[in-house]
C-alpha cells in the first residue's frame, strides 16, 4: 500500500490507494480456515435455567 500520510486531500489519497491496490500482487489462497485460531465457546448446560 502506498504511503499516503502526507497527502491531505481525501480524494487524491483515495485515488493513490486504489492504484496501489491494483498494482499489488494478488494474495495467496488461505491454507487454514478463517478463525481457526479463535477460542471455541463451550455450550452451556441445556434445560433448567441457571437462575
């Protein structure tokens, strides 16, 4: 991504970012599923409510 910190004009900054995005090499496909490192939530006890 191009460094656009010095450009104050929003439209100009956007234009530069878009061109940089088009030039960048495409990202590789994911090898692991998204969120696989996330901590899994345990199922709560079913049936009678706790309170």
